[in-house]
């Protein structure tokens, strides 16, 4: 349950930044940078735009979970 306090803290920091931007608490250069970053996030641009894809389970891992796996034979391969 350590993730909820971290999420709450992140949301509080974001709210503080938004209020600071709205009331002019930041230097102009910093405010412009923060606004640009927020616009990019809203548009899906940047490092955080695309979440990392989870790893695929291997056939051995699936088998260990009781999920049967059959591998199709590919045409054109020489068996030896």
C-alpha cells in the first residue's frame, strides 16, 4: 500500500504547480517551460506519452500457470 501516498503526493505537487502558474508565482522562463510540458503531455508528446509495454510471458511461464501452449510449425523451415 505504499503506492497510494506516492500518488497522493504527486497529485498535490501537480495542484501546487497549477496554482503557482495561475497566480504568477514562477519566473517567466520556468512558467513557459511548465506550460509547454503540460501541453505536450496533454497532446501525448514526450517521454511519458507512451507507457512501457509489459513483457510477454514465455511458453514455460504460461505452462507453469496451467495454460497450454502449442507452437505452430512454420512453412519453409528445414528440420535438419
